[in-house]
């Protein structure tokens, strides 16, 4: 259950609910804060910039060591850019909870989950962002400035349409197709901004201070996601505002989604203008032709890597390894909302988890630093699978303890503890995979190689979640109570049942069917495929080396 806050499943991705959190992977050091699974998602850019940075280190070192105070303005700018990046992610993560409170189908939720894919797929266009730019304007600003302008204008336009899309204005059902298209574009733009900012981070700071880039990434994106998700859901809830923030009850929250979008769209436009006019890129770090190989060469390199037998085996295994967690991670949070748990309360569960999510990677990395990091993955997997059963039990238990429209405090304590245990197993597996990817990546092409492995790892979490959401409705069995010779197998039949005075009663919830299947499949994978997965770390270095033409 990841509370509504998640990070790059290493493509920064946040999903709703106390359960779905797939850390996204980005290549590079593990950020200290990690809602993010931060593995490199930016293609060849990081590698090129790193090489350029190292080449200029000699000239910089002649100036003497530079403390972080000397570059505080650059660090704060990076931090703010990552905060802006977290806003679209947080808003996209809040929509499924809003849709669930409007009783949309799980098939619609599955369709909307495609919104979270761009951060996992940005490797497909990262080489383009890295290689095409206007030198006079700046390699990174050539993409950052127009992308953020489009984001700002798009948010302002969306603020005029989102109420209609959600059905607030005319009382209709939400237009899930329009919402998915809008927020997919939203996330696509945010992913493109992420590529540009990640590349700029390596050259904006001196060699002595470049380590602060990952801290800015982790802290800034987490803060942005918190603002766009947790804070928004709290302030949008009339119940929360009336209970904690107002003296006189009002029928709506302090802010609406349209208000929030308009405000941040304006902030995007103002800050982007300031960056375009006032911030210059570091002209001392100029990439050579070797750094910015042609786009075609980069894609050829990716294709060469993916054909390697060891990489093919890894990809097939990691693309199926997370199927066993899909029902728990993708559906549980939405089921809790369906059973009456306020969505803003689920969002607030993210707050006490922040310290744990900061500390866990630091602790777990001590056990994955050796030659066999996948051992941690293998040992943590059965515990995470068992937590899937515990989540199903918790969903079944939830309506039985509701009272006066609410839930006792001990219920939220149990949910919080369950989520904490889930995070321990999740981060154990995430850090393990990240360590393995770093271990086997060919150092000659480390940026591109590791980005590819991390992208596949992220997709291994994305596609099972989408499928799990889509299957809930087909696996659910409902009967028409009160009317003979009627059923509720289709939406049309359900409407007819209600028109005839009956009601649809769930006799078998597809979520429980999925939960049982996922656990059985997961343990089967762990027992039969897991040992072979561990053996990948025993492959010789030559199995992972990429042959390429110079």
C-alpha cells in the first residue's frame, strides 16, 4: 500500500492508496530520501554530462574547493525545479482516489493508470532531449523552458476543464477517457522536464558539490508530490477542512482542483520566465561530439544491449517478478476508499512514513553492497507476498468496524503498521535490484546500460498494476437481489435491476480472487524462478559486457 505518495518506480510514479508504491529507478546513487526509486531514466544524457564534467574538473580544481555556500543559489534553484516536477506527479496520484469516491469502475481505473507510464518509458525519447538543442540558448534550457511553459499553460487550461471532466458541473459520471488523455500529457511533459533537469544538475554544480543534485532530486520531488497530493487532498476535502481548519462548516473544501491547477500553472509561467531570462548555463562544460553521439547511435546501442542473452533473461524474469504484488499494490488503497475510508486520511498516512523511507535505503544498502545483492530480493519476496494476504484481510475487516461514518483510531494504527511493514519489504527488493543493476552495468556505457535495466524494472511494476485494476470488475460476481430472473453481470443488466426495484449484491469480489491468485503465482515464481534469478549474479562479467563498434 503506498500512501498516495510514491516516486519514480524509477520513473517517478505515485499511485493512490496505502498500498501502491513501486519505487522507480534512476541510475546513479540512491537518493537519501526515497519515495523515489531512483534509477536513471534519462538515457545517454547523464553519461555524457558526467564525462564532460570530469574533463573540466581540472580547470575547476585550480580555483580551489568550493563549499556548498558558494553555490547555494544553484542548489536552491535545482531544489525548486524538482519541487515543480513533483506537483504534476502528486496531482496525477490524487485523481484515482477522487475517481474512486465517485464510484467509477475498476476498468476505468485501469485505463487511467496508463497516466503513470511516461516516467517509466522516457528512455524512448531521452536521447532526443540530450542531443537536440540550441547551443546559443543552452543545452538544457532548450528543453526545460519550453516544456515548463507548456506545462504552465496546460495547467491553466486544464483548470477550466477539469470540473467538467470530473462531472462536478453537470452531475454526470467522470469522463475517464478525457482525464486520462489530459493527465498522460501532463506526465509526459513532467517526464521531459525531468530529463532536462537531471542533465542540467550535473553541470550546474561544481564537481565538489554535484552530490547535492541527488539530494535536491529526492527532497524536492518528495516535497512537490506532498504539495500536489497529500496537501491538495486534505484542503480539497470539505470534511477535513470543516473538522480541523474551520469554525463554520462549508459544503466544499478550501481549494478545488481547478483552483490548485490555476495557481501552480501561474507559478510555472512566472518561474520559467525568470529562469529563461536570469539563469545562464555553464558554458565551460561543453559536450564534445563524443559526448553527444547521434540519436541513431544511441538507439542502436540500446538495441545491442537488449539482445544480450544475460540481459534478455534478466528482463523476462523482472517483468514477471512483481505480478504477485499487483493486487495488493494497485487495488488495496482504492478498495479502502470504496469501503468508506476517507481519501484524505489515506493520503495523510504518507506523512509519518517519510522518516522510514529516508532511513530504509541507508540500512538496506549495507546488505546489498556485496557480490550477491539479489539475495536480499529473494529473502524479502515471501514476506511481501504474505502482506498481500494481510491487506486483503484488512479490506474485508474494514466495513465491519466502521461506526458513525468513521473508524476508530486503532484501525488507522493497524493500517499504518501494515504500510510500514510493506515499505520494509518493498525497499529491500528495490535497493537489491538497484544494486544489482549497478553491479552488472558495463562501465564503458554505464549511463545508457543502467537506464535500460532500470526502465525494464519499472515496467515490471507498471504493467501488472494496470492489468490487476482491469481484472477486478470481470472477476467480480454480483446478483440482483429483490428481482427474480435478473442478474448484474453487465452495467446494462445492473441498471435494469435497479429500475425494477432490485439491488446488485456482490457475492464474490474480484479483488479477493486476484489477491489469492497473486499470492499463489508469487510463491510459484519465488520457488521455481527465484533460484534462477539469484544465479544471474553468478554470471561472469563477460556475460554483461556489451560489444559495440567504435
